C-alpha cells in the first residue's frame, strides 16, 4: 500500500501520513493505525484515525528541526517507513502554549502568551457565510484564544440544527420548540434520535479542523470543549464505551495542531449522566494519547473541579458568585498553585439571563481586575439580535464596546517588561500587580495599581527608597496613557475622579 506524505514540514506544524485501507465493515472499530516518529531529539508515538472513503491518517507535530524517520503500523497492512525533514518555524509560529513558571503562559519558543480569550460555542456549526464573518471579526480583534464546542449545542438562542452532525444517523425532530418551552420542558419530540455512535461523520470533524487551522493563521489558540450538557441529541448521555471511542477519535484528529487547548467539558457539573470517575477516565485517555502535552482543564458551572489533579494544567473558571468574579483570582492562585483563567465572567449584552447582560465597562473592569491579581479573563457577548445570532454562540459580528478596550489592555501589557504579574500588598483598598519574577525585590521594575469602579481625585505613593520611577495615568475605558514625569520618595498623583483608572509606576534603572 502506498503512503502519501510531504517531504518537508515546518516545525510545530502538522505532518500527515495517509494510506489506503479497508472501508468495508466498520473501520472506526475494526481497524487501527499508528506511527512512531523519530528525530535526533525526540521519539513520538501517535495514534491515527479513519477519515472515510478508504483513507486512514496519522498526524504528527514535530518539536525540533532536522531529519525524521517514521514507521507506520496498521491492522490491515505490513509496517511501512518513510523520511522527511523539519524546517525552521516561520514568523508568527511560536509553537504550542505551555505553563510558564507557576501561574502564567508562554509559547514553546519562550514568547510570552498573555491570554485574552473569547467564547463562541457553536460558531463552527454555522453556515459557511457566518463562519467567514466570524473569522473576519476575529482577525480584527484582540483575542488570542477562542473557546468552542466540538459537539453541536442546544440551548436558548440556539435551537437550529448544526450544518453537520458528528455521527451517522437521524436527529430528533421537535415541534413548538422556543425559549419558553425549552425552559419549562413542554416541547414535544416528533421523532427520536437514531445514532450509530460507532460511526463518525468525517466532514463534521473536518469543519472543526478547518476552523482550527484558520484561527491558528490568525495567531489564536483553539480551546476545544470536548463535552457539554447543552444537548437534545443524546451526545451527553453516551455509554462509557461510546464516550471512550469519541475521545480517542477526537485526540487522534486534533492533537497535532499546535494551537489546541483541551477543555474536557463546559459546565461539567451539569452533566448528570457523568460521574467523577468518568472525568478522570477521559483525562487518562487524553494524557495517554496526546503526546504533545497540550494545556488541559475542565470548566464548571456551580462547583469548581479539583484543579489540584496532576493532569490539570490550569484553572478554567466560571464565576460562581452573583457579583464576584475576577476579584477571586489571587485566592484561586493560592488555592491551586496553577494559572487562573476566568473563562466566563458574564457577558457584555442585554439578554434576560444574569450571565449575559453586563455592560462593556463592567466586562473590561473584570479583565483589568484579573490582570492585576495575576490571572487572565475571557470575553463574551450576548446582545439580542433580530436573527438570533449572538456572538457567544454563533459568532458573526461584535456589537459591544469592550472589544477596542481589550485591545488597549493587550497593547498596554506589551509595553511592560513582562506580562507575568502577581498581586502585591501595596495597599488595602486597591489591587496592585508587580512582576511575578521579582518576588523578593523591594524595588520592583513596575507597579500597576487599578482603581476599578472607585474614582479618587488623587493618590499618594511612597516609592522605594533610593529609586526613581516614572508615573503613568491610564484611563482604561477612554484608552489614554498620560505621562506624569519621574519621581522619587513620596509623590501625589492627581487623578481625574472617574472610574476605570490605573496608575503604572515604572522603575528608571541605569
């Protein structure tokens, strides 16, 4: 049997080997394929998958440059070998994101990753025109991470069937399904689901892949939500065997993309059919079959997962208090000793749900609050739309006010010596951040104080003895930075007396 593969691949890009094989019977359960890739600095075993039409594929992400060999093995053919060369990474390709130190992130080449994420749960399941509109919006945004679901979503403002389904079969047909009947459970199934959970629909997963590739080209991480409870099709209630087959297929298809993060679930604790041991079993499959050690977490509704578990790389948090969200970041850092990403802190919008109708000002305030407490935050938007197209689920176009301010935050952070920050006890009433790597310094290279919804007319600062600092007053909403000169000792900084002001003190060193 002839193998097909390219002679070269870029470092941290997808190298794919394909080969023909049997299509009779059930190739998803009756056949298997895997390969071992060997370079001077690594040996990686990767599992493959059946991609329909008699074609099997194995994907590999090389972490080093140079010559590689591979051996591909299958249940239907003798072992075959090949060689290829890994070329240098192109500009903008920094490799996968890793945990940096204890609480932060960096790409594999050492470039810092300051996460500004957004949520578009079902954008990949929309018609092509809407997918393209979403990509155009992302290209003009500050976002460098996007959360979305592999499986279709059934929830308010999202009752339409997806463009494709992940398994062969027939979906449930319903009548009279609207928001009220969904909430009170009065909608009526006309035809039940009929799925063969052992036979995948490759085109559904190819759509996901194309979107992963497109956002990767934009420098955006793809935070893949593997499971969720928003379901009328039975996908959240599969058996253990069906779940495991799905997990193995998903990891085989997507793990070789450098921009993948894994979210085991969104609101895992609403999936009543799953027990704690199920989540640990999924994690075991993931850690065994993802040889690239992509970032891994699981997202909550009411109850945080045990983020101390060794397979969890970072905390993915939905706020569990009506009011508090990013104010808890420093506590979560201490509790779990891992990066804290507040992936859901309420959405800018005007729907009737309490999680979807805060102002742009409040959303931006929460981003700055997370930042100065040493964590990261996530954006979402839920404005009512005449065609029921809400960014948080469908993508499309942003209508809110927060987007430009999040770009301002990202650009400002890029001016600092580091974006890796920790909370400092500079005063009792204002959160303050200093560089994470300067824990023991009495004169940090900068201090970033954020006043949020407080609005003082001035602030007195006592600077470290013998040090000179420049002073900047940042209006985080109006997106201005005002230089106030260089100072020593005690300095009074006059402030505008309005909300969302920050003060940055930068050390002047020879």
